[in-house]
C-alpha cells in the first residue's frame, strides 16, 4: 500500500485515463463489445491519484466501484469516449489509454429491437476513431501512454503499435492472461528499450507504471 510518507511523484499533474470496454449498439437491446473488466485502468487511476495527480477517468461500462477522489466520466460508445477525451485533453499533462476500444461500430443500427422472424439481419460496420493516435498527434499533446493486448508476437506487435501511434510509452501484455484477472505481467516499451515487470497484482502493476511514468516525465 501507498504509505503516508511516500513521495507524491505526480504531484501537480493532471492525468486523463480511459478504461473498460466500449459498447456499440446493434439495436435497442444488443451490442458489440470488447472483453475488458476495467480492472487495470481503474488500478492505474488509483495509482495516479495516490501519487498526487488530479485524475479524470473516462470509463466504458464496467462492474467496478468508482474510485474515490477521481473524476469519473461514464461513456458507452467509442464515439462518446472520443468526445469526452477530446474535451478534457487540453488541460491534461498525461493521457493513459487503457480502454479496450471497439475498432468498429454498427453502421445500420436499429432504434428498435430486431425481431426474430424478420429477415436474418446483416450487421454493417464502420471504423471508430483511434482515440490514442488522435491525442498523440495533437500539436500540444500530453505525454501519452498506450496499452497493447496482443494474443501473439507480443513484443514485435507492441513495438510496431508504439511507433505507429507515436506514443513515448507503451504497456504490452498478453490478452489471454490479463483479461478479467487480478494479476498482470507486462512489459514497458519506450525509447530506452524493453522493461519487463514480474507478474503482480494489478494495483502493483499500476504503481510500477506510475513510477516509470514519473521518471519519464522528469527526463
Ligand atoms: N485505442 C484507442 N482508440 C481506438 C483503438 C485503440 O485509443 N479506436 C488505444 C487503446 O486504448 C490502446 C491502444 O490504442 O491504448 C492499442 O489498442 P489496440 O486495440 O491494441 O490497437 P489497434 O491499433 O486497435 O490495433 P489492433 O486492434 O488491430 O491490434
Ligand atoms: Ca483494436
């Protein structure tokens, strides 16, 4: 636990995070989503708060309790998450993109519940905006931290993602072992190379990421 005498390494910083999945409606009662409990993002939000930051958490639907002393902005779709992030990012020093954002939304969503017996529906998809790449590309971008959950070729895919999205710090983990779990084993990737962390409870992973982030901000 963060003790009373611990140094507040993010004192005076405004941190904006996304967490959880997004939910893209198909009709009034159904939708497409990503598997994400939100645990890693919420743990990171609490770690930033405990390190002295002012924290805003834009969250998709999760079953988690709102962290105390964190400003929580609940959203459902990727478009709502994008809008919320863009309206908050101007006052942020750091943006941490933990959310499992749905890459596509339903183009032909139905306002009313689709009924069995009608023709079998065809779901048309269109691409959602890339929130992290958009923020990282802003003229006055905050320091951006991305996540990559891969199911194979973890470090190669993650480093490609870091370069493509132009984020200074990326947290890589294997999707199969992180999803829903209380522990996570991650590798931090930045310009100085690869920094593997041991398997730890997500709260401790969050604090380790914050410690690395604070060192990066002070370089
Ligand atoms: N991300 C985002 N907006 C999106 C998609 C992803 O902000 N529309 C962010 C995630 O929060 C994460 C990072 O980008 O920090 C990587 O997400 P990921 O899904 O792994 O990358 P993609 O670029 O979508 O590539 P793919 O799903 O094909 O692996
Ligand atoms: Ca994706």
